[in-house]
C-alpha cells in the first residue's frame, strides 16, 4: 500500500494531539469517586487504541518525501497547529450541491426551536462597531478582526467578554434584540430560550433591573407583533466565582421579569467546577426557576455528571466529553437529560471534536439520548440554525425523518409549559413542507 508521506504525518499528528488531550484529561479524573476506576480504564483503552492505530500507520510503506516538504512540516509548531484547527473550520463551510439546495430550503422553512443561543453572540460585527461608536469607545478595526481569530476556548471567552463590554447602556438592548429577532425569523425559529450573561455588564455599571425590564418588555412586544417567542436564561457564570453567581440569582429573583425563566451555568468550565455552585442551583430550583449548565465542553465527563447529579441541571450544554464515559451516557439516557448540541461551536473550540463526522451526536442519538440542534454563537461562528441542521444531514448521515425527530426533541426539551401544543402546530406545518419539497 502506497500512502503519501504528508497524509500519514497529518494522521499521526492528529493522533498525537488526541492522545495528548486524553492523557491530560486522564490526569484530571477525580480520585476516590465511584466512577474513578471505570473512567481510568476507559481512558487507557482509548489511548491504547490510538497508540495501536499510530503504530499501524508508522508501519505503512511510504513515498520518499521531498526535503522541502519535510522542512515545511517540521517547522509547524504546536501554536500554529492549534491555530489551523480553528481557522480550518471556515474553509469547508456549507456549500450545498444543486440537489442539496432543496434540502436546505426545506430546513430553512421548517419551523424550529432553539435553546442554546447566547444573545451577546447575536450581535453582528457591524452592530458591535456601531455600539462602540455610539458609546464613544475608541477601537482599531484590526484589533476587532484579531479578536475574532480566536484559537482556543480561553481566547473565545476573551472575545465574548469584549462584546459584553461594548454594551454600555440598557437601551443598547433594543439594537441587540433587533439582531436577535432578525436571526430567529430568518431561520424560522418560533420559540427560543436565549442566554444572557449579566455579570460583566453589572460590573460595568449597567443596572440589572433596567436590563431585565427592557428585555422582558422587548420579548412581550415581539410576541405581540407576531414575532417569535423569546424566553431568557440568565447565566450566573462560573468565571466570576460562587459569590457572584449567588448575587446574580438574587438579582434575577428580585427583578421578577416573567420572561426570565431560569439560570444557566456558562463561562470558563476549567475555572469553576460545577460542585461549587450547588447551593446556587438548589435555591434556583426551590424558587421555581429552570436550570441548565454548560458541561463537558472544555472539561471531562465528570463535569457533566456533576452538573446532573450535584446541580440537578435539567439540560446539558455541549456534553461532548460525555462520550468517554459509557456509564454517564446511561445516566443521561435514563434521566432523560437533553443535550444541547452545538456542532460548529465544538469544531471551533476543537476540544473533543475535530471533524464534523466525528461529532458524538450521531452516537448519542443512536443510543437514545435526547439531542437538540443549536448554534451557540451564530455571529461569532458565522453559522445559522439552518446550517447546523444541514451539517447533520451532510456530515453525520441524519435523514430528513431523523432531523424532524431532532426538531421534535428540541420542542420537548424547551421549558415551554405546553410543548405538545407547539409540536402539534409545528409538526403539521412540517408535514406540509415535506410534501412541498417532496422529501
Ligand atoms: Zn454556550
């Protein structure tokens, strides 16, 4: 078998990165927990499989590479390869063939819900610069471009905080909500649960009650105008510690805005272990708020388990590392905890998923987990919900019927008081659309 040197080296480098990630995670497995031994065995098994694959690659007969190629390949340092990982995602994009256009048109028109969407990430670059101008914040356009070229989760969070810092007055939300509504309507999203992270905004001097009141009003007004139904989940945030999270919860409770229906736990996952937020979540549950958590995006499967078992999270955002722990998959299935899948986002952060076809959602769905399709940060990743559905179709082999089923799971994973009525209406429209497009 003759294989090109570069292809082999690329594959070996990818395996090396995966092994490095797994070893780093293995070192973080908490000690003396019921799942510790099982998880260590699972990691060792995965590492051994990769090592065996690497050995078999090294044994392949290869063409003799040119000296220049060798030079080029070995000059790629770790930082560069990390950057390639993030940049690369923009290259394949979503360019449907003529036949696939029909599928995309169907997916665009299909009524949908979205439940993992950050309002700050629905701020277009133009709106961002507009807000900076309006609020007299000096900036260099090149610096903004540089910020958008993040290569890891920490840098991404830096960008996110920059966007939040650009919100200076509560009336900026009228502009932000306009962006959000346009995004939702252009993707036929009729119901959305949207995250907003208020910590930094409050630190910047914005009045929490004013934000809550404006958002509450904008949501009600949008619904009255025949627009999508928008509910909010306020992010109590891991990044700023437990005390701040607790303060955010008190603010939400005091604001009494009916469209703010619950809390989320976002921010830097490695900095704020779920267990630290136990009391905050317990109080939120006791007060009748809904509660979700980002988990297993940047940390291992124990982070997902803790979010479910300790925090009582009703949904998990991302959950990509859950694939490493079969007993956790079983727990998520039996407890029927929906996973908010954000495929493109996971590719960008490049932590557990490097190719769309490698995303664990295919296995999650086949193994009976409740999965929903979401964008996370549409303006930052230049992605739409329609794109995300199409990526499932193209890269992960989801049929039209399966995509409709995922849509249905998305409806039943919302916190809407009567999801059956939502699905009855949407399901009937989808059947008509399917006829229209003969799919
Ligand atoms: Zn998110």
